[in-house]
C-alpha cells in the first residue's frame, strides 16, 4: 500500500485488469455482432442493447478504477461484476440473432439465449444493491438489520434471474423465438412469486437509500461530501424520471441516466474533492426544480386558458402562459435558492439564526470552546474551525484544510484572538456571504475569548498566590527550626547550668530552674507544632511517598489493610502540590480506614502530566457519601491549584481521586 492509498503489489489490480478486459471484450463482441446482423440503432434501442451497453460500460469503468486503486473496497468488485452481467446481455443479444440467421443448432442457440436472459438480472437484483449498501467505504452499517438486507439482495439475484429467463415465450430472433435454459411450464401460475421478486427488489433499493441517509446523518464532513456525489447522480436520474417520462424516449433516457450512478460512486471514492459538490448540487437541484415547475406551470396555464378563453389552445394562450411564468419565475427562483442553500450551506444567509445556535452552545457548554467551534462549522457547513490566541491554537473542530481564512476577534478595540476556518473542499476560499456571516459570529466569540482569558489570568494569579504562600511557609519552617529552636534549647541548658551554680538557696533555685526548663521545653514543643502545621516535617525528611507509606503503616495496624502503590521516585514537585497531595491522601486514607468498613484500602500515586492521587476501598459505607469537613477541605485544596477531587461510591467500594496540575504551581 503506497502513501496515496494505491495498492499495486498484490493480485487485486491484476484481477481488476482481467475482469475489465472481459467487460471490454463483451462490448466489442456485441458491437461487431450487431453490425454483422445489420441492426439499426432503433433496433438496438428496442432490444435494450444500447442501455445495457451504456450501463455495462459505466459499471465496468467505475469498478475497474475503484478495484485498481482501492482493491480492498468491495464496491469496485461489485461494480465490475455488474459490468460483466450488463455487458453479457448487451453482447449475447445480437450474437443470438446473428446465430439464428446463420442457422446454428438448437442447443447452441439456447445457450446464447440463456446468457442473454440470465445475465443482466444479477446486476440489477444483487450487484448494484450490494454496492449501494456498502458505499462508500466498503462496509455495512453495524447491526443485524443490514446483514438481513444483504441476505435479501443475495436471494433476489437468482429469483429475479429466474423471473426474466424462465419465460417459455423465449427471446425473439430473426428465425423465431428461442427458449433459454431452464424454462418453467407453469410460468404464468407463478405470477405472485414474480411480483414478490419485484417488490423485494424495490425494498432492497429503498433499504440501500435509507442506509445512505443514515450514513450521511452520522458521517463527518468527508463522508457527507462523498455521499453528496451519489445524491447528485440520483437527482439527475430523478430529473429524467419526471419530465422525460412524458415523451416517447423517456424510458430509454431514464435507463441511460442510471449509468451516471457508477460514475458518481467512483468520484466519491477516489476524488470526492474534485469540485465543490455542494455548489454543484445546489445549482442542479435548483434548476431541476425550476425546470419541472416551469413545465408544469406552462402546461397548466395553457390548459386553463384554453378552457376559459376558447375551446382549443391557441397562440394567445401560449403568450398568456409565458407572461405569467416570466413574472413569477424570479420570486420562485429566489425562494427555492434559499431552501437549497440552507440545506447545503447552512445558515450563512441567515446569520442571526446561526448566532442564536452559537449562543445556545455558549450557554450550555461555554467551558468547552470546541463545542462553540462545532456550532460554527454546523451553522455554515464548514469542515474546519480553530480558535487561536497569542499565536497558539487553543481549540479546534474538524481537520485542517489546505485553504484557510482568518477572521480577527476584537473586543473593545483590542485584538484578543483569531478565528481560522477552512474553505469547503473544491473552493479556493470563502465567498462574501460566508465572510459576512463569520464577521457577525466573531463578535460573541470575541467576548467569550476575552472572558476565557480573564478567567485563565485569574486562575494563574490564584495559583501563584497559593505557590507563594507555600514557599513562605517553607521559609518560616526553616527559620523557626534552624533559628528559634536552637536558641530555646540553649536557654534550657543555661538554666541547668545556673541551677548547678546557685548555692545560696539551692532548693528555691532548683525549683525556679526546673520551671524555667519546663517553660523552655514547652516553647520548643509549640515551635514544633507550628512547624508541623506549616508543612509536615516528614515531607522534607522522607519525601512524599515515604511519608505516606509511614502514615499508611500507622493506619494499617489491624483491619483494613492499607497498601501504597507508587513509583520508585517522583519528579521535583512544587511545594504547594506536595503539601496538597499529602493532606488529601492522609485525609482520604483516614476516612477510608474509619468509615468504609472494608478489608483493604489502596493508595495509588501516578504522574501523567499532573499528579494523580487515588484512594480505593472495598467497603460499603453504609452511612453514605455525605460531604463533610474533610471532603470539603480536600476539594478546596485541589481547587486552589486548579485541580479537582472526585469522590463517591463505586461498584466495588468507594473511591477518592484527586488530580493536581504541575504547571503554574511553582513560583
């Protein structure tokens, strides 16, 4: 498989060449046989050789291109099979007539008639429906329902072929009708079965169309663009079905229009970005509807005028109908254009509607800028949108495209960011209507970006305050421990020495000195308590992991058992993060041991872009998870650093999980 998705190393491309060669050989043989038999073009049309020829050629070319470049996609092979089947009928029909003229034997003629009659039903009944069910990526939609649809298509092939080929009337030739193998003597009595086959055929195609609609609704921008190519072909076929059905050549034109479907499928699979399919489809639908409306209005007005003015239509009726249509054409065109453009381009012609949608996203999910960008893309049917601030992409929706345009986001005269959007595939850039809609949508986006920037600035300030406070606590601890502590200890020693030297009143001096020592000792204890409150000494003496292990060992005497799962070493942690992690873990462990009623408590510490601390127990906590002082304190400690704490019951017990970001917590 090469970088562009082609695969020319396996057997797939070779097989595609061989099968395409079979299709080409059939078509050449059919053309030569028709010329040798002296068939006119009208006779070929009447015998459906022209339509089978065109459909077989289109399916063969489309299937060859897909199977050659995407051999793992079954759509190409199904189209090739359809091409072989259609071309088989196109080739063997004139061959049968030529053989009948030459006086071939009965078995030989019946063999040719069998291929002629039984070939093309497989294409219409099985291969093409399966290709539509698997279009465009070559996989069915998940579910038993769609596998059942495949079963119907597979069942329909032989049933439909039997309906077409087993008629005892045979196939007409210059030497009389020729019966294929086999024929059913009770063919007429099986009319309900043949009706069922035709209904199943219609049902399978309707299921295929329903599957395409479902793929469109669930698909991304690329998938929808692929499906719109097929929609364009179906629109053209529909155009042929409606107005051209009024004329003699209508059925032939309808069958020839079917040949556009394989071509559209090929473009969708291989080159779906060839043109702006939305623009092409928009104009096609618009002018198809206008054409139908004009034809119907003209005929209706002429008929009405003929009945009202005089018995038969004349030139006056035509003039009147033409004037009415000319007056009403532009208003109808404008209204139809709005409907079609809204379906394909979203609300770009109605920016207020798009603004209302984006406002709903801002209210419901304003914390996630990706949701707002998704609303912009949905409103204008754009494949990509990104929000940039300070030269950095902060959020995006969709995949970047080659052609992008940037709209500035300004708040009170200050540029607060940029909105970058990707042009639709097939377009070099956005048109004026798109730019006008984006300019309107940029105003609330700028307000949201400014508010987000203020919120982030506030959070950074809060984190810096917390970090500075913890660093100050660390400094105070060092000063108290290394400065005041030794001084007070020296006082106690000096008091001991004074007590030993005093001789005048030894008992009173001794009591005084004892009291002095007691006071000094109490001061030292107070200093140590103060130090512990500022920052647990165990963090500096042992580190975070070992300090928590010591605390777990103290709690794990008896039931439940407390286990600590942590890496051997941790990176250098900011003081604020280290203290918060220790306090949260100690509180969670204490709560689990006291209240869970379980047999085991697990403490886990991980570093993955942030410090993650979790405490899990296997108890039931009959008292429930009523937030108390401890849980509230844990959440406040995490919130000060921009982190979070989640606590609650789990299927196997209880869980407290804290996530503390490492960035922004250091001074």
